[in-house]
C-alpha cells in the first residue's frame, strides 16, 4: 500500500467525502515536514498552533448558530472608569439582542464586557503573557475560556468566529486588533462585519484617531474615502447596538463562488428593489448585473434554503460593498 493510500485509509476512518480529503491533505503536509527536515523549533510551533486551532474549533462548534461580538479595549481600565461602565452596559445590551460576547479574557474593558454579558454568554480567548494579562473573574474556569500561546492563532479565531467588533479606548493591542480587522475587510480577506468604536460621553479618543486617519492617511492617498464605511464611531451604546443589529436586518452572510459574490438574505427583495440596486451600484459591477436567485449548484451549506443576491463585483473597493449590504437591508422585501 502506498503512502497516499495509507493516508487516505486513515482519513476515511474518521470522516467522509470532502472532509476526509482535507484531513488526508493535513496528514500529508505533516509528513512532508519530516521529509523537509524541518527543525525541532519549527515542528513545535506548527504542532502547537494546530492543536490550539483544533481545540478552539471544538469549543466554538457547539455555538455555531449564535452570532457573536468581539470586544477589544485596554486591560488597564479601572472599574470606576466611565469606559468600563460603558463596556459593561454595551455587552449586556448585545446579549439582550441574542449575541454572545468574545473578549481576550483579561481585566479592564474585557472584564467589563464579560461582566455585562455573564459567563453563560461569554467566550474568553486568553493569551499567555509574562505580565499584565490575567483571566477575569467572570470567565475564569469556564469551559469557554481558551488559552493561546500564539497571538496569530488567537487573532485567527477572533476573525473567523465573530459577526461584529466593538473597540473601546486601549493601547497598542487594541489598535493592533482593530487595524488588523479593518485591513482584512479592506482587502477582502475576511467577511465584512460591523465595526463600532465606542467612547465615554465627551471623550475624544476615537475622534483623535479619525483625524489621524483623515489627515495622514486619506490626504496622502494611503486609504480610500469608502474605507471609512467600514467603521462607525459613537458615544451612545444604543446607537452602537443599532448599527450592528440593522446590519443583520435582512442580510445573513455571504460567500464567494469563483468570481461571484453570493449574498444570503433572509427575505426576497422586490423586482423594483433589484432594479434600484443595479442602478445605484453599477460602478461596483465587474461583469453582468445584480440578480436574485436560489442557492447556486456549487453551494453545499446549512443555508441552502435562503434567497441569494448574486453579483460579480470589482474586488478593489470593499467599503462600497459595505454600502451595498446596507442598501440590501433597507430595500423593500416581498411579504
């Protein structure tokens, strides 16, 4: 029996179809590391990273059908601070709107958000650091607390498991997470989701950040005007909640089938609404037009029964695609 057939036989023992094919590919890649004489340090890194990703996937799999919001902010924010109280209130309101809350599992803004959400509705993605980061009391000991050794595996889980992001004032880590999420959306490497930036009343943290983006990035042509549609700055927790919930008013999710963007919606749009979308977003279309269909033949997923909006857009302006999703949510639907 050849190596390939032995690998596939092992994969077939634990999975079927495409899943077995991909598991076989993972095993073959692992064996190639041995043939490549990868160093012990490289093997340790890859092995631990894969273990972290597998365990996190197992934890999240039990909550697949529930939307989640990630909350970022300083671990140093004290409980008496207005920003702490705001994060706690905001998280509570998101849970009231059927979201679960994901944080880094630490203190400060993270602890406030999990206090507001409660342990039952919380996930903690904790990173092992030599200082500062410790698990907050709400998520400590909970089975939904996941410990990571690597920032990149932790960040991957924030990106792939989250349906919205809320950023509160914070330090380097907050800016790192926020800018990475905006970069991934701007470049089409992760789905577009709402990003809200909250601050206390009369605070100017995010306005100062926005002035830098305008004066030193936009004015020098380093970002596009439509990139500003990818985030929303507010001081009102109700406004932030509304931005997020309205994003999912009719829009459900999207995926790519080759060059086609397949947008799943909960209710069909009227013919007049489709015509209006074609007129308003003509510059976004690379070929053809915007059509309303059922699931495409290539699609095999849990959402096959949902209507689709299908188009082939230019992949250079995801801020404009965000405007299209907003327009779909506001469009007239068929009763």
